[in-house]
């Protein structure tokens, strides 16, 4: 299992998940052809284990009782 490394996600149809290192190295926007969020910035978040969909950290506060 991975450490609690911060990840960033695309909330569009591609559902990309990138690491904080990738984000800090300049990968800050979705570039996937055909994605509904292409050109939009990735947001701090993770893939929801129950639904398999990406969720923003802001949507998780209170839901799991953890702080980003």
C-alpha cells in the first residue's frame, strides 16, 4: 500500500491521478484528448475506493473525518 502521499486528480472523464512530484514538476493541467476537463488544472484529491471515481479533497472533509 502506498504511503499517504498527496495526489492530484482530474475530475473529468479521463479520471487521471498524478503524484505531488509530477504536479510540482509542471504537470498541472489535464491534456487527455477527449476528456471533459482537458485544459483544466488537476485538483488535490484521490480515487474513491468504493466508487472508483476521483474525488477532490474538499469533498472528503467530514466524510472520512480526515484533514487534507
